[in-house]
C-alpha cells in the first residue's frame, strides 16, 4: 500500500463459502464503494456467471479491475509412490483426491478431467481447507489434490526439497507454467476440438486468481489512484525483492485493460461450449 495516497494499512478478510462466491458477491453488492474494500478473487471469477447462474450476483465485466500480479496455474499432484503417476495410468486406476467443496477448483478440475479425458479420480469433499487436504495426503487418507502452483510450493516446501515427492499429472491453464514445463496441459489429452474448447474455458477460470478488483460504483478518481498505485508497485524494487525472497514469480502480469479484454473474450465463448461446460461441472444444484 506504499503507493496508495495516504499509505493506508491493508487487512486481509478471508470469507469462506461456496468456493469463494460469498466474498465475490459481498464485494460486488454490499461492500463500501469508496475504494477501501478490494477483492482478490479465487479461481473461477471469469466463469462464475456461467457456472453459478443467479447465485453469482455479479457481472465480472463490471468490476473495476486494478491489475493482475501473476498467472496462477492449477495442477493435479499425487504422491510419487502412489498407484498412478501419469494421466495414462489415472485412466485405468482410481486415485482418491481431496477437496473443500463441490464448487471448489479441487473438485471442478478433476471432475472435468473425469468427464472429458477419462480419468478415474474419486473426489472426497468436505475438508475445511487446503491444509486439511494436505494433512490427509500425509496420513495416507488421500493420494493427491489439485491447487495452484503457489499453494503447492509455498504450503508444503518439504514435499519438494530436498527430494521431490510429488508427481504432477496435468496442469490447467492456457500455457504451461514455467515451474512445471514438462507437465502437459489437460487440453492436450482432449479427444476432439469441442472438448478442447470446453477445457480451455475451464482454464480461463484459473487465470485471474491473483488479480485485484474494486466493486462497481467506486469513484473514477479513486479507481485511477488504485490503478496507478498497482502499476507503481509492480515496478517497486523493494516489492520485487520480497517476491524473489518468497520464490513468487511474476508470470504474465496484466493491466486492468488486459483484464477487461480477457473477461470480454471469456464471456463471448460460444453458447454451445458454455452449455456443455455447465453440464459437465454441475454445480448449480
């Protein structure tokens, strides 16, 4: 916040519920419209209205997007000593994965893979958080889980150093993440063009998970100040050094204009692809 006028103090308010939809709805509809409340969305904001219909009481195109720090890639990882360590094997052998809820990416991504590329993931929901899922992996209750690359490496560094104990089966994104360049994208296993487009629509839901947005209705002058502060922060040597120390990469950061274009492209997905995507995800019940 050093570049925001007045250098205000920032406070993180974690709001659980419906895979993050509760926080999205709150910031869009009920939060103060003065720039003091910002949203850092969880995966799925770009496709929220497609997936959740009226439950998503928002329009992602109407948020005042401030900027996007880094691309977040979702990946399915399992223990290397487990019963399957490749997609080919996971099409033949059941792997038990943990999830926090029906609308979480920990459920949606493996569910999509089961439907479109023939994996046999058994998804156990109801865990209280990613920490609980990881603990269940360590106790042998689960073979693996999904999650963004930052969550994998930052939450459990001992799983990777000094010895890498995790096998990544596939990653969901529009391009391969530089941390796991040899791990294939889910859409590389698609059997036809329609399936590939459905998977790519799902991948678009993961991209903006390190973005920052203000609700609609914030005065233009305040939005402009926040955007200028974000741009300055992305170039701040002290900030960049902190990112480096924490081993957080700034991969394909986006300006607010680029986010607006990305959202528009996502919402313009042909209706047949949206319909099939929704049918496969089945989260509205």
